[in-house]
């Protein structure tokens, strides 16, 4: 049972040696790039923030695809739905919190 | 229903796709709630990151070399866990145990570095009670560290559980896949930690 299916799906949904290596190399490059940009002061602070945020988002997707094996197949549609909902929640929580506290700072005594 | 769609045509046992069985899907939903937990902690840190209360700033405190080493250990542990999973799917217990043991040691190394960093900060008078910035920092990073600790305990448990004649049952593989998702998820949270906590504070 499990043996047959392991063979059937080998190399796809579980990832393969090659896909793990690809994911690892991409993740390592993105990580080193983020550290290098900050440590070597290559960009202005504002630009640095934008670029390392972008690198982080890209790296998150590299991990999701190569390590957590997310994909767009129909068998994963509920996994992806749950993920999308969680992502929206997190964006509202973080964005909303920053917005509210920023307004507090602007309108109250602290500035 | 969600679980029917996740495993169509009653193939719950045969369908060994990564998120194939209901157990693994259920664990995925747990991870998404964990994601929201971390979201709230990141939100707290985002608004407290400049509230130093006259105390030390992140720029003065954080040593990127140590953070880089922690990042490297966690990233390496992700790929060694992946190789452990491949060994398990190939039903090779010995290879799986070796990879899991390496993963465990890398995770332990990460934890030791993190605890040393915490000890140094507290020793320098930059403990969690010094400022809102440090409270938010310790809460966020220690919560991640606590998850890593749970992951280590779980790795040890699946290693011990593999010592039975019939190892790679559907049940065991489910457990292993959940642990795999958990461990890789922690690495994703760490991406956000090193980017938005450490690197951003040092800019």
C-alpha cells in the first residue's frame, strides 16, 4: 500500500534530492544577499528596507515550494485556501497594528 | 467538506501526497493558526521597535555574525530533514535516523547560540524588562526558540518510535510529514525574524 504509492509519487509531491538542493541553493543565495546588503551598506536605509523585505518574501516562497512542497494541484486547494486566509489575517494584523499605533503617535503626545 | 476535497475519491490511504491525508491537512491548519500567533508578535515588535526608553538600541546590541550562524544552522537543518524524509519514503530506516540525528544536532546548535545570545543580553543589562523594544524582541524570538525546542523533542520521539519491526506505516509517515511541515515552517518564521528583527534594527 504505502510502498506502491511511495514509488508512484516519488520525486514530485515529496520533493526529490534535486529539488531540495535547488531550494537550499536559492535560499542560501537570498539569505547571503540580504546579510551582504545590510553589512556592506550597499544601499540607502530606505532602499535597504525595501530590498531585504522583497528578498524575505521571495525566500518564503522558495521554502514553501521546495521544502513544504506547496503547489497548485487540485489536491492541495484546501491547503492553499487555508494558507491564503492565514496570510490575509497576518497582513491585517500587522498592517492594522502599524497603522493604528502610527496614528496614535501622530495625534497624541509622543511627537 | 474540507477533508473530502483534500483527499478525493476515498484515497486517504493510497494517496501519499505531501498534504494528502486528513491528519496532515489538519496539522497544516494548525500551522496556519501558529502563523497568526507569530503575526501578532511581529505586529507588536513592529510598533515597539523604536521604543528604547533610553536604553540600548538594536544597532548597539545585535551581532550579525551570530545571527548569520544561527540562520545557517537552521537552513542546513531544513535540508537535512528533507533528506531524512526522502530516506523515509524510500523506507531506509538507517539513513533516516542518521539524517534526523544531524537535524537534531543542528537544531540544538541553533538553540545553544540563541540562549547564549539571550544570556549575553541579560548580562549586559539589556534584559526583557529594560524597554518595550526588548520586551517585544524577547517575546518574539523566545517564542520561536520554544517552537524549536518542541521540534527537537518531537524529532527525538520519532527517532525512538522508529525502533519497531514495522516502521513505515501510514500512521508513522503521517507523523513524519507533520513534523516535516513543522520544522520547515519554523525556518520560514526565522526568515522573518532575521530580516525584520535583526537586519532591520541594524540598518
